[in-house]
C-alpha cells in the first residue's frame, strides 16, 4: 500500500468522473451538507469553498469523546497528532507541517502562544460545537503562520442549547474514562429574552496517568483542568449585532518540562505546572439590505501565563504573553462576484523569567503585526469562475532587554480556477503563497541552553537576520457527486517551503581550544512536500459510511534526504447506523497507519486501531443523551510517527448529558 502514487490515483478519479458526465445528479451537495463559519472568513456552505477543507461537527465530536482538540482530527487524511499521548501537549500536523506553522483560531480569534516545549492548544473540547480545518497554505486570509493550514475552533452558542420557545434552559453533562480514571463534569445555562441571548458554562476534569496497550503507564500524564465560558449576544436591530465572549482555562499538574517526552533527570525534569489562559472578545456585525455591506469588527485580548516549579530543587520559571488585536472585514456582492477585504492587526507583549544559574534568557519582547487583504471571486462564464486574492503584512519585533529590533514585510498572493465541468464534477486548480515570520525567541534568545559539566555550557546566540519561512503550494482538487447521497473528493498537492527556521546546536570541541558550542535558529532547508488525499462519503436513510486515505512525502530539495515529521500513509474508515426511530446510533471507526520508514533517523511501526461507539437518546426521557465509546478496542500497543511516547490503550468512555 505504501507504494501507491498520487498521479495514477488522481487519473483514476478523473476517469471515473468522465464516465459520469451524463449522470442525473445535482450540483448542490446534499450529502453531509455543512457550513463553514470562520476558517475562510466568510460564512458559507462547505461545497462553496475552493480549498481543501474538513468540518467536524458536534454530533461527531460527541461520538469521539476526545481528550484534546487534536484527537477530533485524528481520522482526517494527512493530519497527524503530534506531541505524544498527554492530551494537554498534543498539537496538529497538516501535510508535514505543524506547531507554529499552523494558524489556530477560537471563535475567529487568533491564538498565537508558542514558547519552547510548552502547550499551545488550550481549549477543552467539551466547549466545542465544530472544528474546521483548511489543509494547505492560507496566508492570503490569515497572514503569518499559515504555511500548513488553519485550525478553526467554534464554541457552543445559546441557540445550541435552547429551543425556539424556551426562555431559560441548560445542560449538565458528566463522564468517566476508565483508562485513566478521568471524571469530567460540565454545567451550562443559557437564556434568551427580547433581543439578547446569553450562555454561561463551567467545566472540571480530573485524571490519573494514562495506561498504554502493554499495561504500562505514561508517567506524569495526570492533570486537573477547569474552565469557564461566557457569551452575551445582543441583536441591536435587524441589521446589527454585538457578541461579547469570555473564556478562562486553568490546567495544573505534574508534567515533564518537555511534555512530549519522559522525565530523564538530565535535560527533562518533573515540574509542577499551573497554566492559565484568558480570552475576551467583542464581535460587532452589520448586514444591511445592500449587497455591498456585510461587515465584521472583532476586537480581542488573549492572555497566557505559565508558572513552572521544578520538583527536584524548587527552581521557578514563568512565561507570560498578552496579545491585543483587532480584525475588520467586509463582504460585498457585485453582481455575480464576491469581494471580501479587510485588515488585521495585533500587538503582543512577551516576557519570561528563568530562575537559577546557567539558564536560557528569552527576550522581553514586543511584537507588532498588521495586514491588509482582499479576495475576489468572479465568473468567467456559467460553469467557470476565478478567485484572486492577496495580502500585505508588516511585522516587527522589539527586544527590550537587548535594545535590538527588526521589521519586515511580506506579500501573499493566491489564485484559483473553479470549473463545474458537468452536474457531477467540479475541478479546482489553485496556487497559494504563504509565510511565517520568525518568533521573538528564535530571533533574540540568549543565555545557557545546557551544561555538560560546571563551567562548560552550550549557550544561545541571537540571530536577528532570520528570514521568514515561505511556502508556494499548487493543488488540484476534484469533487465528484455520483448521486445525491454519494460523494468522492480528492486532491493532489505540491508545497515548496524555503528558509525553514530550525534550531541548530553546534557540537563541543576540546582541542586545540575548549568550546562548549552554541545554539541558534537559522534558515536551513529548501523543502518539498507533495502528496494526495481522497475521501468518500455515502449517506442514505439511517446509514453513513466514510473512507479516506492520505499520503505525504517530504524531502530536502538540496540533499534529496527525506524530511522528518511527515505523517505515515494512513487509511481511515467509519460506518454508523441509526435504529429505533433515531433513538440509537451505533458506529465503528478504523484507522490504519502504515510503517513510516522514510527517514534517516528513525522507523515507526504500522498499527491499526479500532473504535466503536453508541449514542442513545431514549424517547421516554427526551432530555437525556448517553454516549458510550470504546477507543482502541483491541488494546493495541502503538506509537504514532515521530512521537516519543506510546499512545493510550483501550479506553472505555461513558458520558450522560441532560437538558432542562
């Protein structure tokens, strides 16, 4: 299976499409119709999006019963969970690019915390109603960081809880995971009166260490999470609305200083961590009767504070980042053309304190980013339309502790041609440029990285001349509707990424001069990432079936060597069936990852994991919903590619939610 090539598969897909030219199908996608709310900056039906995108909605999230946002996306082709099996440290890799090369948003607000080996995804999946993922570069829409894609998280709204005629209502949900003895409780109350609706929710989750498939524990994987979500939506008049959102999350527990690995006593130590994340946003929207004005102004503050206390000697570290931002955009309909345009800007204050001797010295930095963008979609003829976009970004970093600064700018264009070849087949050819500006720590870190013995220490060197990472992605997307309930979607892509920013550690020398070496960030690689993915969805009556396959290859264009962090070739399949007048839904999900041996450093074995689930909404108790999941039912012992930790073994998870 690992020898499957993208071009023959794509050719087969197109050949199949040609045979369907005279099929009696509708151009409108009726299978699994979904809405994209935030990822493309335009609320639109999924079938109207010209990019490779996946949308996972609450019904599916509930059956997964995920421990992290990343776990929601585990069954999507060419998406890999990185960071190991500790949920709080899991991140997302899309087509070989992860971490800070993926833009993350929550309710349209950019989340931009990155620091060393610390966590960067803070939202508890209990609060989610959907997750949208753009696969491939998207800097035309989101600016710096979108080399690999976008992960857009959307939290629950009052309308998700209340019936149309209900003034006040709520939900209580409790759950248990038998693998790590995790208990979770969520309480939510919502109301609506006149032109105002509101929602307040709190959650608490407590767990012990995770047990793997060979009956060993992932040490120091226990945690205690608690948080709060508040929303007030005010419909000012028929055309205007104002939404105020507040989120608070607190995660505490004993974890390694690098949460994706185990404590070793030399470079990775056990710490007591307290991580607090606060977010406030105000979202004003106006939609007039004029097709020219459909606007949004979003102002926000993100605050992250991480306090860490090393257990062995009491050494204390703190890391803080505050970001103040504003987004403003407008959508105009010009006949059959659509124009979206706007500005983004944010200012961040970053400060970190490291106690003890021979420690790193992250910069005390201020970061400013401003961007302006526009995207126009217009028809050339009835079956052919064009999308043109562009974005200009300015970014600057000021290291106050070093009295140094640097600034730069970047333009990110995109273009797409969308051809509705017949009622059944739509083809999209697109090209996107993207970039990632260097982070403050990459530019201006100083101090000690590590010591080999007293007085012989490798030290950080700043590199203010770092270039932005740049990506150029070309992609062909085919969407085939074989009938009103059967869809096939595939894409072929090639993404060239230049000026990768990587950490370099020079080795020590002992003769003729003793030198412990240095650590710095530099632009090193010219990478090529290419591959393809294919997804099918069949849905009829009470039965649903999904199938997917993803393949990504990566190499250094200079040396020809394979790149690390490339996902293994992965097959996924899922089926569900609803019975008892839609009271009971049962289903199964299977994921098979092939051996990942395309590396000069490591090989990762193949594995197959099977999950089963059931959702029960008894007619006799209309307000009750019970979800039952057995993840990894065969208790498979496995490790994802590039992870340093084994994954969880069999997990029996049960939850019950009651609406009132």
